[in-house]
C-alpha cells in the first residue's frame, strides 16, 4: 500500500497559520463571537489579568473588566493553570482532561463530591474550603476536571471556588474536541505535545490522536514530523498575508506557550529563547510585524520593554502606544513605559 509523503511545511507557513489561528493576523471586531474565537484554546490567566491582555492583543475594544464578562468563566484548565474560557466551552476544558479511570479519576470525583457538599451553594476562597475539608487546598484543582468547579480570581487575592452542575458532554468527546483545538491553534502538533499542553497522560493523548487520524494530515516541518487538521491544509498551503503592527502578548499567551523544537521554530536565536522562556515567571513577548522582537514586563502601571534589536523611532513609538493602550485597571492615561537598551 502506498503511503503518501508528508506535506512539507516551512517556518513561514507554520507561523502564518498560527498567527491566523490565534487571532493575531489582525485585530478582531468587538463582540461575543470575536471573544469566543480569541479564547478557542483558552486564555491562560495565571499571571494577574493575562487573559485580558491576551484578549486585547486579539479583539479591539477590550476593557479591563473583560475577564468578568458573562460569556467567559474561569477554571483550573490545562496543566491545572488558571484559565478563562468561553462559558459554553466549560466541558471541553474540564471533562476533556478527566482521566478515563483508575485512582486519578476516583480522586477527582471524590474531591468534587466532597467540595460540593462542603460549599452547599456557597463560594469561598479555595484555601478556606480546603482547610474546612481537611485537605491540601491545592488538591482541589484535581476536582476541576469533573467540570463542576469554577473559580473567580481578580488577581489580587486567592481565587474563590464554587460548584456548578456537571456538563452533559461525554468526557471522551470532550477530550477529542480538546485535541482538535490544540491541533487547530498549535498545529502542526503531536500527541506528545497535546499531552504536555493539556496536562494529561501520553496514553490518553495518543488515543485521542488515533481517533482523529481520519481527519489528520501528516506533515514534515523544521521542528520535526507532526500532524495538522485536514480541513486546514489549504490554509497552510496559502501564502501568508503580511502582518503589520505591534502586539504585546502577556506571559503564558497561547502563541508562545510552546515546548522543545517549537520554541526554536518561533525564536531561532538561543539567547533570545533564554530571555523569553525563563526558569521563573515568563515575561511577555513583543510581536512586531508578525515576528517576536523582544520581551516586556509590567509592575502596576510601569511597563518595561527590552527589544532584541535596534528599532526605528516609528517602531518604538508604536510599541509605546501599544503599551499605553493596555487595558489595565486604573491605568488609563497613566501607563509609564521604560526602555532597556
């Protein structure tokens, strides 16, 4: 039987696809549909208000209160990190990570049942709930995979936790949809990469990819062999449209939430990779005309920018203007931008 040769993809094709799939090719118009597209792979919110800043990079008119919009919910999602996701996608980002069986499944279900009984309709800081249940507060994150646990975190204090009804979606179907979303946004991708991103076992990730096999196309990339969704093949083959302008992507943004060879694909220079993917809390990334060109951090209303290359005065002005536009609480017209080198 003849096996088709893998489709050869270049760096330019891959990054062009990922920028488009991430909603970064051009800012989307305000509205619920744009927010849902921007949150297609979830918005990591482990750094205070990172989810809002990821939305701002993708959707025009994003406000500091966007995280609290009724179209979004917060939960412990992939890798048990804090995430904001579309409310209608709660099952995908929770049940999609639920172990199929065994001790881990029993632990998740037991903690969820106990938490539901303890809260009895209340919402409270998760540390308080854990102490009341006589369990380590961080262990409550395991219950989130049942889809019954939501959090609320404004970035100032510990998250509060509450319980809701279990989603009706079958966990196996939720995991397949989670795998599709990983392929859609991070593709070309592998089962191993899906396992690392979602925080699930390699066995479960491989099973999901096997089930999706009829819908996948094998590809060969500078980062190694991988897979894409067949429905996106035409998009990969198309010439990527030029991307103009500046985006300040926050720590943990999906565009650079990568591992291994994918990091080298995005940022070829080793010293620049070390500056972006640090051993501690990552800085944000500066995107200029579609390429990452530096890092940035913020402390209150102070934004510190560190470019990796010389910038024209026009580009520096554009980065400064983008920093001043960040939807930070209480920072309107008062953001101070500091340049390093």
